């Protein structure tokens, strides 16, 4: 059955590899979302905009002549103060109100509108296509794959592992998990909760920014890019379990594969409804997601 | 002696009367000056106000944050457009949209009411996204273009008949329908049934020990909200002559949420004021610059931070104090109810 | 005297823990029956099983001769069983009168559910009577959350009575109360016992002995003993397990 193996080698495998590249990027965005929810209990509706800001930041700095490899470090670092400011001066103001789920969700939603429009004002509504820093293609299993996508998968995987190690294996991570489990208890043990919250929020924002830098050469850069992307990231976080890091990784890979394969077999336009359908089903039957919450499991 | 909840609803009615007065004056001035643009804008604001009203039933009274209420608005709009294209009959369109919203509300309610809190918000968001994408992909529903060419409707109302193209006539009709929706919801919330809905928001876990199923009450509130959104949506193609998948997108649901928060959560009438203020604001800013989102987002955030009771919070407390004082003056002692009923 | 409520082999386990294990007893009409036992004995779990908050894994609950095992909390309430909670559980943003009105509205026929709230009739009259009886006149327009702890506990009992239940289940009604308030509550329960059957969880042993017609002792999920207050006080097993701990 030569045509079957041809299909697997030349159609399915590259599609799955593309799905993996997207998956790694979605996971980077979703990791921030899940950490912010797990720790602060905040559904960050502006998270997609940090991804867009990261991409535009990379675009602007690249135009100013900054080397791409430096951007990968510089952009996330520059995102940190933004995250700290948003957490300290906006989220914290409504955090202790009666209905903080609702008020923080609404607040970050308002922020998303403002960020999106600011990007439009500064960069215009048009789509930009940044230069690919690694051109050419590499042969994998007899198929040519753009080298940048392979690089994206590798660096994304490295960052994901690093984040997991920080959260689960370091003293800092232990403090964060303690704060997620019981903030009062953690505070009494000397954890400075305020800084943990700011730090976690900024960390999530920086990860989204990093995803923006990494994905910019693959997908186009435009002011509303965060809107589409965040839907997928939300889905991944919900399916994986709000606040679970491993859940995000597994759900991120699984769902982007579902999307990639559904695009191939059914039609790209039906891939999104299918993925959202999975999200609704998970919410109906296992709202806590497939894996437990940060600090609780 | 009246309960605070009754006083609160009375204050809403007072503010609604003010809105009606302003609407009538505006209608008179607009028709005297031959204005079309602002009449149609105000009509659109009221229709969107219906969607905001639906959001407030859930957020302000039941304690449920829906991020996908535009789903029912969109269903109402699409069903109305489909009916109007096949058989241009006002009541048929409204009836079909109501029926569709009822069925969709029950199905959506069965799905969404399995979960609470943030999960409810996310599941409503997900449901709306799925349906919006399905509509977006369905050629029979016009796909991404939506349904265009909805014929101008001749609306028979008893002895008189006017065209949906008549800006003043359709503005007044919309006002009456949205007013009836407001009245019906306000009435429902003032009944024993409504008290159970309000109790859900206050303390859902206690509701079963009053003898009521919290699930059934939540379900009822959800379906009522879907109906309100669906009926408001049915008016949309009559005004604009088309419907598009954007009506169901998160931007629509989010917009309605902004209207409610800016107007005042839990006041019903605040949703309508919020809709008018935001629609007019968007139009005015839109004529100056295309960046109205930044202004809307800024106002929204300012409302959350500094005006948690919204625009209505500026006048309602004073009105309630006055109404309470008046009620006390009529019944000097709290036990007076029994004496006055002799 | 007839039994209003009877429990027959009621059991539930959480994981390996047998929280309530084969508990049977009967509650006689117009009597005060009190469940006592050390913390973790399964008293509140037992209340949750009776009131429909939890479904028993085994056993039967009979209310006025009717098998009500496994009914929902709402259905149990409508069947005539009202309960209060160990931790105050009110509609704290609503006023005292609104809380009572809400609790009393089950008295009205279901066909009134979509009619305007009536200012007279059974529910409204009940509310006014309870306001008088529980001396809440001055507070009717206060949000329940603004009341003192003692007032909140009183309001809870009033709300339970508003539905005119056959049996009133009070979970530690004197919890967190001052000495004087505890004595008042004791007096209130004594008065109530003349018109309604009462099932109580209480920690204040002095109060228990003074109030109860019948005492059930629980220990590690099981019923250790039951009987009149004097018999219970004298029971060596109870003394060992309960009084003997201090």
C-alpha cells in the first residue's frame, strides 16, 4: 500500500509537525494563563494582547536593528514591568472585592480593548510579516520542513521544561505553589504574597510576549492577533485543568494535533468548532479539567 | 411597608420613566427636524439594550456571568431574517425568533447550568463561539457575509400600519417592545419566583432549604434571559436589513457586558441607559477617529474601578432614600401593614 | 405520641471513613431530641443525610410515615423538614424582612409564584408574626449581614419556622453565643418545643440535659447510646467515650 505510506509521510506527518509548532506556542501562552489563574484566581482576558504586544515589540525592535536572538531575551524582559504595573495598579484594586472572578475578568477584558486599539494606533491596522531569522528547510523523514519551525519546537519545549522545573523543583516554585494552595498560610510562613502575585502575573505576561516573538516569523503580526490565539489558549487551559501546568502541556499538544488533523481530514474551517466542542464537553463533564490545579495536585 | 427590593425596583421604574420621557422628546425633535440618522442610531441602541438587559438578568440578579449572551441575540436575528426573507410578516418573525430562543435557551441552559462560577462564564463563551463559527461556515446561512437583502417590512398594528423604513415609527415600536421586555422582566423579578432568582445571587447554597431547587431556578432565569435576547435580536434585521455572524461573536457579548457595567449592574434600566450612552458615544467618537475601543475600554475600566454601581449608582441611592422616606411616612411603623389591612 | 421522623440503619462512607454508620433512632412528636457526641462523631453528616444534602448509601429516612430517603433538600423542606446550619447561612445582602419573606413564601400556593408579592395572606402574616416573636422589629430593614451574631442566629431559627415545618433541625444554635444569649436561646427552644418537633445538635451539655426529652449519643459515626437525659448521664459507656475525655 504505497499510497498510504506516502500519505502518512508527505501529508499527515508534516501537518502534525506544523501542529506541534503551533502547539508549543499555544502552550507558552496557555502556561501564563494557567499560572495566573492557578495563583491569582484571575481569568486574564487580556492575555492574548500580551502575545500581540510581544510580537509587535519584536517587530519594532527588529526594525530598530536589534538582533533577533537578542529579542528572544529582551522582549520577555521588557514585558515584565508591564505585567507588574497591571497587577499592582489595576488587578489588585478589585482583587479583594466581593466578586473578584467577575471584576477581574471584566477589568482584564477592558484592558484587552485598550491594548488592541493602542497597537492599532501605533502600528496601524495592517498585517506585518517579519523576516524569518532562520531561512531554508531541513529534511525530516524525507520531507522538507522549514527549519524555523523545528527551531520553534525545540526552543518552545526547552522553555516549557524550564518553567515546569522552576515551578516544581525550586524554592521559588515552592513558594508560588504554597501561595496557590493557601495564601494566608503561605503569608504566615513568610512568603511575600504581594510580590508572588505580581511576579507570577508578570511571568505569565512575559511568557505570552515570548510566544509573540517566536511566532511572529511564522504567522502574521496584526493588532487583533491576540483575539484568535487566546481562544485556543483558553481551550487548552480549560481542557488541561485551570491552573495545571502538565495539563496545559498535554492538552496543548493534543488539541493542536486534533486541530491539525481535523483541518486535513474535514476542513480547516471546521477545526475550530471541533476544538471548542471539546472544551464545552470537558466543561460539562469534568469542569476542573483533566488534571488538577496548581498547588492542589 | 415595602421591602428594600421593592423600593429598588421602584427606583428603576422612575429611571425608566425618565428614559421614556427623554425618548419621546427626542423622537419629537428628531421627526420635526427630519432627522433619520439619530433616530436609527437610537433604535439600534435600544435593540442592543435588549441584549444588555438579558445580560443583567443573569449578572445582576441571578449572579451568573455569561460571556456568550450574544448567541441568543444572534439566533433571534437570524431566525427573524430567515422568516422575513421567506414571508415578510412582523408577528411571524417575532414569534419564530421567540420560539427559537426558547429552544436554544433550554438546550444552552442544560449545558451551561451543569457548572458554576468561572466555569459557567467559560462554557457560555465556548457555546457562543461554536455556534458563531458554525454559522460562519454554513453557506445556507450566508457564511461570513451573513444574510443580506431582508425586505423592508410593513408592520400592521391594529388599524394603522407603517413601514420598518419609517425611522420614527420603527423607533417608537422598538421602544414599546424593549419597554415591554423591561416591564415583563421587572414584573417577574417582583414575584415570589423572582425572589428565588434574587436569592440565588445572594446565597445559592441556601436556596434548597427554602424548598426550591436551585438548579430549576437558575435554569428558569437563563431561559428568560435567552428569550429577552432573542426577541431583541429579532428586531435587528428589521432595522438594518441584514444579519451577520459578528452578531454572535464575543465582541457582541462583551459589548453588552460593557453596557451593563457602565449603566449599573442589577438595575435592569441601567442596561438600557448603558446601551444608549455607549452606542451614541461610539458613533460620535467613530465620526472623529476609528479608535473608539480605547475610549470605551477606558470608560469601562473607570466604571469598574471608580463607579461599581455604574451610571445608575449616581442617582439611584438618592431616589431610594426618597422612596423609602415616602413609604415610611405613609406607614409610620413597620408593623403598620396589619393595621392598614383591617 | 407518634414518631415524626425515624431513621433506620442510615449509613454513608467517604472513601474508607464511615462517617455515619448504621444509625437508627426515632424522633417523637413535640419533643426535643438532641444528638451529642465529640467533634467528628458524624453529627452534622447525619443532619446532611436527613435533610437531603447528602444521599445515604444505606438505610431509610421516614418523615410522618412517608419514606423520604434520598429526596433532595428542596423536596425535604417541602415535606416539612426545616434545618439551620452550624455556620450562619443567610442571605446577607437582603434585609431581615426579605429573608423572612423568602422563607415564608413556600406557604403560598405554587399558583401564586408568578403573581405580585402579596402584602397580606399567609406568608405576609407569618413574616409579621415572626418579626414580633423574635423581636426583630427594629432591624427589619437592616441587611441580615449587618446583624450581630446572636441576632443572625435568631433570624436563622425564625426563617426555619417561617415555612411551618413539622420538624425543626437546629445545628448548634448556640454556637459562638455569649452566656446570656445561650440562655435566651435555650428558653426559645423550650417555647418552640410546644408547637414543633425539634431535633438538635448541641455542645453545651448543661443546656442539653436541661432541654432534651431524649438524647442520642454518637461516637465515630455510630450511635453509642440513646435515652432520657438522666439515663445518658449515668451510662458508663457514654461517660467513657464522651464525658470521660476531659
